C-alpha cells in the first residue's frame, strides 16, 4: 500500500478540525454522566432501528451487520464456533479480522422477483 503525502496546510487544517470536534464534544458532554446519557440515547435509537446485542447474533455462520465500539462503520460479520467460546469475524476487502461487536442486525432479505 502506498503512503499518501499531504501538504502541511492540509495537515494543519485537518488537525484544527480534529481539535474543534474535541472541543465540541467537551461542550456537549462535559462529564461522565453527560457522555453516558448521550451513549444511552444513541443505544436506544439503534435499538429502535433494529439493532440488538451481539450476544444474540446467529451462531450458524450467517453473515449479519455488526457495529464495534469506537468504529463508525457497519461491517459484515459472522460468528464461528460454539457459544460462548467462539469468535466473531469481520469480512472486509476479501479478508477476515477478529471482532468484538457490540450490536448486530440481520441483513435484509433479498428482494423477491415476481415470476413473469
């Protein structure tokens, strides 16, 4: 994989955006309690959208959507092994990565085609 080189100006701009986002988080969630309340609200909203705790995922090799703490992605994942001693695996770019998802949801069923 080739390394990307960015200009000093772009690097400084990106760093300023990172620091601004950090400052905004401190304003929005000034302490543990406020951050925990935000996390609780986000968790409940994800439950409203059909997400469930990862421990309830299919254990038969079915690929499902998964979320990990600290990631902003939704990943293809499956559970391998016998519960609770098995492992979750993320599938990405033709590779597999060990995972510790916090939430999962089943993938939507493929659309049915009506016979002509």
